[in-house]
C-alpha cells in the first residue's frame, strides 16, 4: 500500500511537481535553478529537487521571471 503525500505538504518537489504546483513550465524552472546561487534548488547527485517553501519565497519577491 503506497501512501501518497499531497504536493502542498511536501518539502521538496521534483521539477514536474514544482511545475504543477507553481504553474511555471519545467524548462523555465530548470533554467532558473541552473544558477550557482539558486536558493530553492537541492541537488542529490544529478537529481534536482525544488525546495517548495523557498520557491514560494522567491516567487513572492519577483516582479517577473
């Protein structure tokens, strides 16, 4: 039996989940998180996870992306 956690309760999201959560495309999220100083990306080897709360903070501070 697999327990599915809702996206809004997860602390880290895959690119696909982050795109569904934020309404921003996967390619744009990938481009934003490629920066060295990106505060909302977590790298696990080559796997990229998006820190949901940090992404929310980043988006609330931006005028346009």
